[in-house]
C-alpha cells in the first residue's frame, strides 16, 4: 500500500492518495456486511441475528467510546494532515520540517508506551479527562499564536495531537469499545476500526477547504472535539 499511495501522490496529488488509503477500508467494510447479510439469508438467520453492527451501535458500552473516537478524529485527522503544510508555510527548511515531524512522531511512540503502562493502573475516564486537559492546553497555545506568531500555533497543534500519542483518548476508547459480550468483540473491533478510518477521511475531506494556519481554526476544531468527548463520557 505505501508504494501504491506514493505513486498516486506523485501522479495525482496527496488528496487522491488519502482517498486511496480510506476507500479500500470503506469498500471492504461494506462488502463484509453485504456478504454477511446474504449468507444469513441463505441460512434463514433471523433479522435480529443479522443486525449485529446496528445492535452494537445502540449499546451504550460501545456507542460511548465510538463517540469519543469520532470527536477526537474530528480534530486529530485534519491537524495531522495540515501540520507539514503549516511548517512549510513558515519558510522552514526541509530539514527543519522533517526534524519537527520526527520529534512529534517520537512523542507519539513514547506516549503510547507510557499509556500502555498506565492503562491497567488508571481508569479510562481519568485517562480521557487527562486527554481533554491536554487538548485544552493546545487550545491556549494556539490562541497565544494569534498574538505571538505562528510558531506558537504549531506548538499548540503538536500538543493537541499528543493527546493521541499519549493515548489519553484513543486507547481508553478502543479498550472500552471492546468491553462488550465476548461473542460481539470481534465485530466490535472490526466496526471500531472501520468507523475510525471513515471518520478520519471524512474529517480531512470536510475541513480541507476551510482549514488554515490560524489559531482560531485550531481552537474551534479542538473545542468541538473536547465537547464531543465530554458528551461521550455522559453517554458511555
């Protein structure tokens, strides 16, 4: 897939490359559900037994974590895609852009390791609330960027993204989404991953025409994400 996406990006641009990443996941997800329904019809399975995904989405133990994931992807995906362009727009050298992105990815890797150690010891709600605080700090830094210059906005974006790197939102959401009946866990894992990919692609597509380097846009996206994650804590 990396070779295919790279070839598409070279030939048609990065937007089509992103579509190439999301489209197969979407098509496979639809195909699996259609195939499962057809197979159920052949074996006279009742409609209730064929509606596993719909039933999962109606279950608060699953729908709450999914809502948290959707809220976070609304800000994470667009900002993650936009960050390299923000760095380039500040007339940074190719080396400095690569260095900043490498450090950001390093923070993600280290953060996930730390969260893996914390998950058995700290509740999901506590981790998620910590993630909301981190995103709020990113909002403040982005607002500072409106006064003191774009570098502060970049720092704010990296801080917001670090809420994913440190797993304070996505790791608990993923773990809680699988806290369903044992028979439904495989379907829950598949549906969660499917929705994550679709939500990421949709968020990038919807914000692609309005996203900018201004801190106000970063703050608006992040506040929507924080509000959605907060609501998920009330419904999960």
